[in-house]
């Protein structure tokens, strides 16, 4: 933040302290880093997309629909079929993939271009924490503009794209290719 733009309408700020991103150092001591399996996958591909679907639930309202998660997986499948050198890591936060239809589960399972990290409580993962994976990726793809995963990716200089089909556009829309409709993801 530019110091000159803070409190421009009055008052006095005597001291200014630069602070790091508040979620910068979330990796716990008990974590074992990136799994050997994922390390092997990462070596096989030229580009890596980290897809972080947001919480979905069939019983409770969530701002992201199951339909959007499923449509995004289909589009990602089309992208990797056209570009076999791309790996898509799907990183669950709260068991999102348990809700997708069985055909999509099989599509992901049978494709060498998809790697899933299943989790209902990411803090309990012994390997493959988001904070460890994001520096290995070329792009973060998320379904909500309010996700702190965006801030975490920016902290590591990893570009992001948020897919927004259902909500008013956020301020990210003013930046090229940061907030797009799913139909425009290929342009990104």
C-alpha cells in the first residue's frame, strides 16, 4: 500500500509498519512437505494448474454451486486433452469432490493429467498443504473472488484466475484475465 494514500482526509499517522501477509507461514512443523507421489507427477508436466474448488454442499447453502464445480472440471478436462503437458491438481478443502457425479469422478481418476488431494480438514494433512503446493504451480484457478487462496498465490507471485458465473463481478474484473466466465477460460 502506498503510504501517501492512507488516511488522506485527516488525522495523523505517526508510524507506518510494513507487515507480511497474515497467512504467509501456515505450514506446520508436523507437515512432511510435498508427497513423493506428487513430486513424481510434477516432474512429468511442463505446466501445473492448481484448482481450488470452494466449499459446496447439497444440504446447506454455499455461494458456489455443485454445477459450477462440475462444469469447471469438464472444461479443465478439455484443456488437458488439448494440452497433454498440463497437470491439474485438484485440492479439496472440505471434501468437495464427494458431491460430483460418478462419471466425473471416473474421468479424474482415469486421467494422468489430474491429481487430487482429498481433504475434509486441510490442517490435518501430513503432506501437500496448499502453502507448499502453490509455489510449484503456474496458475491458481478458484471459483470465488473472496478466497484467501488468491492472496496466498499472489504472495508467492503465482497468477490466479477466478471463475465467476453466478455473482456480481468483484474488483478483480478490472484486471485482465483475473475474473472470467467459464466460457472464456481458454483465452486465459
